[in-house]
């Protein structure tokens, strides 16, 4: 005997998107995840630029006093520890690694960590 079940689901996608966009914990997780992915692109000699990092929602700050110069001018580092290293390391990593970041963030949302169903 054939049986058909029809279900209708109504999802307020604007409301869910608003919750994701406003979740500071999610965006701090996003920043930490992105830094972990692009880390091999960060120039490294002593490790200060690589290790001395602060996170805020959607922000990564490399705290070494020379971080801005290395980022924009590609100065004072060697590639023997990080062969992929160079200026604008986040932009260099993006073509290969942004899809992985998106997958990681989607997994975080799918895990229920954001409590999207609550009001």
C-alpha cells in the first residue's frame, strides 16, 4: 500500500540570519577558525607575529609591533619556517581556504551552538 506524507516547514530566514549576524561568540569563533587556517601563511622567524594574536568578534589582531609593516610591506622575515608566508597573508590564503572556513562555520551553525530556534 502506498503512503504519501506531505510536510510544510516555514522558516523565518531573516530572523535566523539576524541571530547569526548578532552572535558575538560565533564571530569570535569565526575569527579564531580563520586564523588557524591561514596560520601557515603568516611570516615567522621568532614566532611573535605568529603567536601574539588577539581575537574579537570578526577581528584578528596581530599584536607584534612590526605586524603592520610585515603585513603590508612583506619585510623582515624568512620563508624557511613557513614557505607560504608573505604580505597580506589572509588574502593569500583566501582562494584556497575560505571554502574550508565556510564549511567550519556552517558546521557550527548546524551543531545548534547558536540556539537559533530560541527567541
